[in-house]
C-alpha cells in the first residue's frame, strides 16, 4: 500500500474522531487488515446495527486503496475487536450447521450474514474434507448454506 493510501485512510477516519495512533494497518499480498483501537463503548457508532456502518467503511476504504491498481486486495476493517468476537460466533454457528447437515445428510442454511461474514465462512470451509459452503439468493435475501460434500 502506498503512503498516500495510508493518509487517505487516516483522513477518512479523522472524520469519526479517530486519531492516527489508534489505527493499525497490516498487509499481506491478498489482504489489508485495518484495526481501530477504541473503547468498546464508543465502538458502536463505527460498527452500526448488524455491522452495517463497519461494512460500509470497509467498502469505502477498499475502493480507495484498490482504485487504479492491478492486483485487488481484500480489506478487513475491525473496530475494538468486533470482527474477532464475531468470527468466534460464526465458527460456533458453522459447527452447529455442520452437525445439523451431518444428521440430515444434506445442507443447513445459516441466518442472514453480511458479504464479509459469508466470505469468512467460505474460507473456513475451503479445505474441509467433509463439508462445503455455497450461497443462494440476491441482496438482502442471499443465504449461505453448509452442506455435506458428495462423493
């Protein structure tokens, strides 16, 4: 990521009274992880209902840093450890869905998830020998399924 990209991110987050020393950016070839360290009680305004504000900010930052570049990188924005806590919840949901799918020998639908959360579940099951995941539907009606792999 270019220094001007970091400046753009800091300028955007400054609008939410986030200082540059509260922002931590880690990069790999495929992922840019941005962590904002603020008090959990104040984090709600950046997370929003069903993480809609957080997902919107993540999208804006992704568009900013991927504009005009050859290789697109995913962006993961986390505020006060919300994504980490949510990931633990998702892992528990996936385990329950795997157990249900195993019992019925088919697939189990998860509750509505954001695009980011659906991607996380797909990545969780990417290398699973017994289960797979797939999405159906469009927009707010898009649902993720966990299914037993067929031979």
